[in-house]
C-alpha cells in the first residue's frame, strides 16, 4: 500500500484519538505531543507519527486509549504484531537496534574469566 494512503489512514486514527488523550495522560500537551516526526519502515514506507505515539507508554495507548475509543476486544499485542509482520511494517530504527543487539555490535559485554 502506498505511503500516502497509509498516512491518510493513520491521520484519520490520530484525529479520533488526539482529542481524548488528556483523559489518559494528565501531562498531555497538544502543542508538543501532536508534533509529527518521520518514521521509516523496513518496507520503505515513510509515515509521520505524532510524538505522543512514540513517547507515551504503549500498553496504556493500546489497552486503555485505543480499546476504549474503538471498543475493540480483538486488537491486542498479538493481533497487532501479526498484522505488522504480514505487512512488513516494522520501524527501521527498532529493527536496526535488534540486529545490533543480536550481532553484539557496540556491545558492552565483557567476557567472564575463562570465556572466549
């Protein structure tokens, strides 16, 4: 799916959610939290996400905000992960960090005595 269509879908969801965020986050500030920043995905898509989505606690956003606003019992971590995997919609910075951790690049690991 082209990035412009994905962005339109995301924007329509943000427009529904953003007016409700102050009910869930006492320190929510629309002036700073609604600022958009680019997120690059491993499939090449580039989307603009609001800072609140990137900086707020994910479990609160999913389990309280989204589930209350959209009244969904089928949207949870497992279903979201399956959808992201199917669409190959993983943020590149997260994948890069996981690869770095897996390969030990920039690792602070110090072998114990006797380990190689």
